[in-house]
């Protein structure tokens, strides 16, 4: 099969993703021209490499819920709760000067407890949605407010900071010049792709999103699948929280507030259907790169954060409209 036929077949099988490579190239060229060459400087590329993992992990956390025709609005608040509880452990049991075996044990304990909190936060969402029957929007909106309130109560509105130096390498360290957090994101993305494409669990998620009644008749335990979905989302949110507090060397209830809208935009732009049943990790990664390039370019241009948020909002509306248009055209 020739290269042209391979690309043609890929575009036919992935109509939602066909525009992404061209869009990415267009955004890159556009930003290079607007910023006068500053966009591709080493400093800016390094900055993007360290910013990318947080948003990427949050996007991966949002993806499973969207595949089941749901949504998880609590990913950021869950990550902040995870981060704050870890921060309390790190500052109570160690100091910035703590090193060696003691630092390793404290960091490992904080990560394990933090991820446990993240799993429990996802399990609460899953139990309410699957076993109580509350809609995903109302459930995760309620838990978002609950987790924010709990985090505020723990911090009393203050920032918790001064972690052991070894812990900061997660968000700020590099391995052969590549940010450790970026390697973590790559590993999570690869694992998610394998899970969603080649395991029974991934098939169950798609069936739930496509037709929940058909899934029940196929002997799929819908409740268990939904619970697992939101627990997976919780774990990925927890990882994002770990990267966030490590990079900032502090934890606070308000970190990552702008990420929620962006994660939905990235998933939908990356081909994840808002009505569930379809989506590929590769598309989400491409959309993540495009949005990160665009965000960095707008920052270089000195764009107001308020205008940027408005821009993301209108972009989300346009992307959803385009997605439904191409889907209808493809179905014909």
C-alpha cells in the first residue's frame, strides 16, 4: 500500500482528526510570524515542555468520562485536594533541607496517600453516578464544590509551601534534557491508548457511550464500568496534582482554575465525541499540542487572560459545531 493510500485511509477512518495536522501547522506558522521568531526560541520551547504535562494529564483525566457520555467537572478540584493533602504530609514530616532515605520515604508516603485520595474522589463520583443514578454533570459539579470547600478548610485559604528539594524534581527536573513530568505524561498517554484500544475495558467505555441499553444487553456490568471510569479519571487528576505542586513548590485551592474549560476543548478538538462512544488518545495529544502552542503564542503577544478565556470559550463552541457538521457529513 502506497503512502498516499495510507494517509487517505487514515483520513477516511478518522474524519474528526483529519484537520488537526493542518491546524497544528497553521497555528505554528501563524505564531512564528506574529511573534517575530520568538515562538521557537529555546526559552519558550522549554517553558512549553514544562507547562504541557499538567494540562495533558488533566485532558487524559477528562477523556474517559466523555467516552461514556458523561463528564467530570471535578478533576481540577480533586487534583488540588490531592496536592494539599500531600503538601500537609510533606511539610509536617520533612523540610526543604530533608534529604536521603528520610526524604524518599516521606515523598513516597505522600504520593501514595495523595493517589489514594484521588482514587477515592473518583470513586465518590462513580458511586453517585452509577449506583445512585445522579447525572454526571450534577454529580461532578457538586463534588467539585465539595472538594474545593474541603481544600479551603484544610489550607484556611493560605498557600502551603517549602517541600523537600527531591520532590521538586518531579515537576522541574529533567532526564537527558527531557522534563520528567513530560516523560510521565508520555507514559500515561501510551498506557491510556493501550487500555482504550486493546483491552475489554476500553471496549466497554465505548459501548457505554454509544448505547448504554445495548451495553446492558451485552452483559456488560454498566455500574462497575462507570465506577472504574471515574476512578481512572481520579488517578490521572491526582497525577496532575502531584506535577502541579511539585512545579510550583506549593499547594493551594485555586491552582489550575483555567484548566477545566481547556480540557473539554482539547478533548472535543481531539475527536472525542461530546455524546460519547468515540475518541482516540492520539487525537487528544495532537489537540493538546495545538492548544499549548496557541496559548504560549498569546502569552508572548501580551494577550489579557480574560480575553484568552473568552477566546477559549468561543473556540469550544466552534469546535463542537464543526464536529457535529463533519459527523453528519461522514454519516451520509
